[in-house]
């Protein structure tokens, strides 16, 4: 499961590749993106205009998981004899978010598969957990095998204006959130992480299909790239 990627492309390169019409990101600082970080995405705005914006990585968790977590908190409070309102407890239960989506048949995700909720997540490389020659944990980075810029897009989902709690210390927030689909891995990812890899869009027609086509057609894009369409990025230094 990809929980770290890097994005080094400038806004003009992203806008051109995604055919966006406006941007609110200003100058983008290149760097690594971790869960709950802000990062650029391309989405269709409420007025139908394709736009480049910033959003936080991590989609809303299924309500069942939040209910289970709030119930555990309730039981701890009951054991201490503390007074509480369970409805308020549930409302304020921290939701750390879901970074990757695999099971699009789930009712929780099915409601977010319409084009209005889809987005493009630009990346230049992504990592999966691996090991070095001494068996020590280290990330293995993958990038597109191309002679030009390695910019690509994950097939993403976004939820504008989510309201809730990410962290207790920050409290209630209103946020634009995103995540992206995963699929069966192809080589060279499979040899490092055999469970999954991000669903990646590389061609202009794939980008347009993801952003506009009904789900029965767009679901075909939740597939692995051909073998060796990606390469392991050479280690720096």
C-alpha cells in the first residue's frame, strides 16, 4: 500500500498535462508527500471547470470504523465512571483518513465514484517498503520509464468540504480530502510489494476517461500498468 510519494512537477506542467483551466496553488514546493499532508490534485470544480488545487491526503473512513473506535472510547470512560454524550463522542472521534482505495464495490466508496468526485493526483515517483542489502527497512522508489518528464497521475477520488476531526489537538476542521485507487501490481513493483500498487494514468485519453466517463467505463482504469512500464529509481548518492 503506497503511503509515500513525491511530487516535483511545477504547476504549469501539471496544468498542461491535465488540461486544467485554473489554479489556486501558487508556486508548488517539490517534495515528499505523506498521509495527511497537503498536496496538489486536479479536480472538476463546482462550476464544471477543471482546476488545480491543494487537498489533504486521506479520504473519510467508513462510519463503521469510527463507530467502533468511539465505542471503545465510551467503554473506557464508563470504566472510569466519567459522564459523556455518546453522540458528541462519535462526532469528535478522530478520523485519520484512508489513503488508498481498493474495493470499489464497497458502499462506502461506491457513492464517490461519479466523475464529480474523481481527481488526478500528480506524482513523479512513489515508494513501497523494501529492504537494503543488510536487510534493513528502506523505501524502494518507482517512477515511469520514459525519456521525458516522469510526471504521471494516480486515479484519485476527492471529497471537497469534509467536516470532522483529524487530530484531537486541532479539533473540528473543514477540509478538501483525496486518496487514490490501488490495483494488482506489475513488475517491478510486484517483486517488492506483491499486494498492490497505485492505479496510474499515463496517456491523455486515460486522463480524460477518468475525469469524465461513467463508472462502468472508468473502472477499467483500475488496472496495473504493463510490465516494466515503471522502473526503480536509482538511489541518490
